[in-house]
């Protein structure tokens, strides 16, 4: 890293934000322990075949919340559908989250703040128990996924309809169902990876790869026939 980059105030703030990360694996319930053990030894390549491992600290940092809870049909995850009026990634299903604000203490604070703004989540009912390896998205943003256990449920809603169209609570067993899984290509083949059919929604991209890793590392994976790839433009 050049000396100018090393002294860049924005990069210095991003470094302090990353270094301040605190998680509490001791607060995870027993059913999450296999996932925590898997994440403990996972590297970026274990999460994504498309996004890159960072080679340093960048000013453009973001965080998302992978929020799991024990629902009526077993463990489930909170996802959201972005508003279709948005300029970028309109209508896509993703984890709550977004870019770092200067007032955020660490990636945990960013992910919880964004989840509150987008879904009405009460952060006091969430224990953050682990983080996923940081990755560099095609947009250039570095993203840190933080794994949370939802200890005290709060009502979720589209807190800002201009940004979030729907909030989904999806059982992991639904995601693991072979009939709901396929491989997708996008950008003329520049992106290839796992995708999920959830009702009328298709979950893919960074979110799809993280969910695939959750199933594999957590022991919820079921073998599924990859079959022919589907093209994003045809869905």
C-alpha cells in the first residue's frame, strides 16, 4: 500500500471500523454451532466464486445482516425485496444492510442500523455471533456479512417503502429443497453461481452465494441436481 493510501483519512476510518468488530459466539444456540465452526476456518473462496478477496482496506465499506432464528419450520433467515423503483438492483432479494456511515462503530453497528431502517428490526433483540470473510463486490464495495441470532423477535415491516418492498422470513429447509435450487449465469456469463427460487422471487448474486455457504457450513445442505444453467435475462 502506498504511503498516500496509508494516510488517507477515509481509509484510516474504514480500518478503525473493521478493527472495532466485536462478536459473541458464546451467545449462539446449539443449532448454530456447526455454522460457527465452519465460518471459523472459512476463507473468501469458501463463500464466493465470483467476488474477490480484499488485498487491503478500501474507503468504500458496507455490511449486511444474516439474521437467523428458530422458526416454526426450523431455522429461518430474514431477507428483503428491494423496491422496484430503485435505480440499482431494483426488485432483487437480499440481506438487510448497506454502506458504512461515519457514525457507525463497526460492521455490526452498520448492519443493525441498516436493518432497523429497512425492516423495522429492533437491534436489542439480536446477538451477533460471527462474521463472514470480507469480500469485494463487482461494484467495488467491500462487504462484511455479520451473522446474528434473533433472540427476541420484533415486528418486521417495510419501514421505508421507497427502499424496501417486502420483508421475507424464509426457512432454511425451503432454501435447501432441491426443487428450489439451480445454477444461474448473468452478465453474459461473467457471473455464475447458485440461485434459489423462493415463491416468485429468485435469490442470486452475493446473497445467493452466502446462503449457499450457510447451508453447506451449517449442515443444512441437501444434494441437488445442478442441471443446465438458467440465464438471468430469461427469468
